[in-house]
């Protein structure tokens, strides 16, 4: 009890001393540093082995990393990057698809057209004159003369045979598709131009005669230009949902071998190898827009 009483008496004294030292200039209490040095001298022999034990239990440098662990981390990072790029690519594809569908609906606002994207699952027919097999059929509203397009509303062809779940598309570059009438645009701001009749050549292009027309102001012949757009305009043999779709661009202009004063053009679709596209847009019309009779094509009556 006496010891506890003395301890309680020392506490206020110690507090007063600490307060006085806190407000005392440093130069007056520098002699106290000797006590700190004495404490370090006493503690150093014990602190050294304790520091060694601490470094042994938790070393700062664990040595070279495990190659297998590094390889596993690198594989995980690469897999994550692949998934990210795949997601970005799919996002771009879906954006482009939405843009194409909106463009297709704006082509003829008065015509109700439902566009669906379907994969091409194979080719049929002669290898020199292939057909496309798509994964859509009568159950999806596809019938004969349903129009198939690709990116940029490039005309691919039309359905020539439709089953319940699959259909066969004849590309415009296939000789079995017959011929078509088109217009070579002279000014992209206008739908007027030079009429032409085109047939597939079997090499991925179409070839045909161009109408002979003269400028009334200058009396000079109006000739097509290389690079000009060529669009379908054949209401007698192709359904309304196909009119003004892009057939391709003029690749070359030459004199007609039959009539040298007239011109013939070679037209190449904007997508090379239409028979190798991986997917197409099918333009499905809920109500008939008077498609051509089965087996009728532009080349049959010209």
C-alpha cells in the first residue's frame, strides 16, 4: 500500500517535468541524448539476433520467380486479352449489323421488309457455278425470290429453292442466276443513269451492253465511267424489295464488238467472291410484292 501511494505521488511530478521539458529549448536538454545512446548500447546485442530471425521468417527478396507460375499468369493475361478483343470485335459487328438493317429499311420506306441475318452453311451445285445454302427457310418466312444481300446492301442474289429450315441462293455472279437489268449512275445524287443489261461471266464479274444515249445540249455521247455505281433496276424480273440494290461498280468500259459506237461494261461486286460470303441478310416481305415467276430471269427475254 505504501508503494502504491508513492507511485501515485510521483505521477504528478513526472507530468510536470515532461511539460517543462516540452517547452524547454533543445540546446538546454541536449545532454539527455546520452541516455538514448546508452539505451541503444544496451539493446543492440538483443536486437541484432531478433532482426536476423525476422528476415529469415519473412525475407525481403524471395529469389527468382517460379517459371511455371509466371507462365500460368502470362497465359491468364493472354486469355483475358483474347476475350476482350473478341468482345470488342463482336460489338463492332453488331453495330455494323444494326446500321445495315436500318439502311435496308430506309431504301424503300413504303415497303414493309423484315431483314434477318443468317449464316451461309455451305455451297451446292457445280463448283464452277456454285449456289449458297443458308440456314433459314419457310419457317422463317423465306420463299422463292427472297432477296439476299451482304454488307453495304450489296446484292448477293435471290432464293431459288426454300425448304423448312434451309434455302438455296443463286448469286448474281452465277450463270444459273440468269441476267438482270441495271442502271449505271452518272450522279450519286440522282437515281437516273445509263441502262444496261448484265450477264454473269463466271469469273466473279458481270458483263453487258450499255444504252446508247446522247447529251441533248452538246450532242455528245454519254458514256459510263470506271468506278461508277451500278444498281439493280429490273421491276419485270426482280421483286420490289431488290430494286436499286447495289450490283457493283464499273470495272472497265470497252467498245461493243457488235456495234463499235456503243459501249459494254464489266461490273464487279463490291464484295469479292460472293459465293464465299459467310453470312447474308435476307429481305423478307410479309406480303407479296409481285415477284417474278419461278424460272424467269432477265436474260430469258432479252
